[in-house]
């Protein structure tokens, strides 16, 4: 009897402890979110009062707290643009675009910032199918693709259940046609989702932050200079080696630069 009472007391103590921890974490998370919102409002006020450096510092403090949103990166990009740090402005516009790929305000401001970039990289024409897939995968961010894939999967499950229980031949044919269309959509969404995950995990794009950086033939200060890049240029980072990075441009030029010359998007 005493053993049972002790066990019940221990269980109650454990449950109470877990509840307290859960409530405490929820409270801390709420306080942190409120603090970040307060900082965001303060940064916006600094921006409206033309105090751009203070706005930048406050936006960066929010990011250092582990919070991110497209609005935060967008506003930070605007602040950097106001103080004529075009490279950092473009970095943050690109980060905002990753979270909200079709936002017209981000796209417009990014285009304006890119007008200030000295180097105009000409992208070779793409095959129609590759361009179509590229445009298609940029329609949605990963979160939207996740919800879309789950929604289509649940719809397929529902249609299969309905097909099992309703035996009418005409209705069965209709369900089969809808199933084919929905399963095709699910396949397309899944492929795009896998491509986006692969790109996020393996591909790294960056923006040059220095006013001018020399691109060399190998990761060596004594190597041959191939060409130069200027602030704001977007490039793909393919490899890191010590203090160097192998980069590739949209026009397929390849070379090595110091890894502190750019910032990953």
C-alpha cells in the first residue's frame, strides 16, 4: 500500500515538474517573441526617422536572437541600401526572397539595388524545359510545398477510400480520372520539393561585399588573376579550401576568391 502511494506521488511529482517546465518554456518563448516584436517596431521607427544605422543594428539584434522573417530581411535590406551598402542590401533582399519568392516589393527593390552593381553578368539562354522547371520551383517556398504535398496526399487517401466504398461503375471511372490527375500533381510537387531541399542543403549562393575582389586561377595568392568582381555580384560557392572558395558565375566563369570577400545568402 505504502509502495503504491509512493509511486503515485512520484508520478504526480514528475507530471507536475513536466507541466512547470512546459509552462516556463512557453512563457520564455512568449517573452522572447514580444521582445523581438518590440525591437522590430523600434527598428522601423529608426528607419522612418532616417536613423538607418540604428535601424540596422536593431534588425541585426533580432536576427542574433534566432528569429527570421521575410519582412525582417526586407527592411534590413532597405536600411543597408539607404547607407549605400549595396552588397549587404542585396544579400538581405535575396534572403527575404528565399522566404517569399514571389513578393513584388522584394523583387522590385532587388532589381533597383542590382542597377548599382558594376558587373553585368550575362546568363546564357536555358533550354525551355529547364527554364520551365526553374520557374515552376520558384513559385513556392519549402513551407508552402510541404503543406501542398501533405494536402494532395490526404486528398489521394480520401479518393481511394471513396473508391473502395462506392462501387458504381460510372463513379469509379470518374474517381480514377481524378486520381490520375491528383497523383500527377503529387508527383510534380514531390519532385519540386526534393529539388528545393537538395538545393538548400547543397547549393550555396553568395553576394560579393568588397568593392573589388580579384578572382584567381587557384587558391593561392600568387596564382594568375583571371578577372575581377565588384560589390553586389551574385555567385555560386562550389568548394571551400582553407581561406579560399571556388566560385562560379551565372555566365559559367570559374575561379577562386578569398572566403571573406562575400557573404552566403
